[in-house]
C-alpha cells in the first residue's frame, strides 16, 4: 500500500436520490476520495459507521427533518465523525439544530464539484478542533470531580478522626502508598465507608 493509498479519505454518502448520489460518488472518486458506501437514509447509521469506519460522512437532502437530526445527534454521541450536510434549503433555526446535532458543515444550495474539497477539508478541521476541545473539557471536568472527592474525603476524615486538614491529607496519602492505589481511589473508598457511619 502506497502513502497516497493510506491517506485516501473514506467517505460514506447518504442520499435518498440514487442518481444524485451516483454523480457525487463519481465526483468524489475523481478527486481522490474512496466512497465506501451509499445509503438512502440515516436508518441504522451507527452500525454502518462502526462497520465501515468512514473518515467523513456526506448527506445530501432538501432539508433535514427531526428524524435525520436525531440520528445525527446519536451518531455524534456514540461514534463521532465529520459530517457535511448539503441541503437545498435551510433557515437559521434548522442550521442551528443541525450543528447542535453534530453536523460539521451545513451547505445550502446543494453541491458543486469545485466546492467539495475545500468544504470537506474545512468540515474535517472544524470537527477535529471541536473534538480536541471536548476532550480537554472532559479532562477538566474529571479533574474537578477528583478534587471534589478528595476534599470530601478529607472533610470526613477530619470529622471522624478529629484532626486537621494536613493530618487528614497525610492519612489519605499513607493509605494510597500502603495499598498501591491512586489518591482518587482511596478518596472514593473513604467516602463510601465513612458516609455509612454518618
């Protein structure tokens, strides 16, 4: 396998109009993309994405209905991918709902060959940027949760052992070292045990 082949982006097309999706597939293939599948609806989309592992998804339709948007949101929650939606029409509310459901780019007035590559590149870049931000946010939330648990465990030790904060923290650290556990695991154990005593 050559470097060019390894870097070929795999595309999944969703379009109820098979003639239109056939033209899109030809256009994409001529621009170096590999179309792994053409679907006529978003039904069973998560399973197909898991099976085919496309790099990007293109949806062509007149206007997304609630059914399509629900499938997009579900996909975005379970197995997120960059999604480009080409639509014939789109008011600001519909576009907002599509973006909220995980659509990376919403393009009104349909698709034209000369616009595909820059739109897909921009959609992929936006998707990866948002994913990085989401991971960073999840990390921050996790750290805050860990800190809350450590503080709660310290307060419980201080209450039950009638000691100060430094002594409580030292006791937790010793338990962690003695048992080869992370401080967060020790904190969870302390909370579950001492809460029962309360």
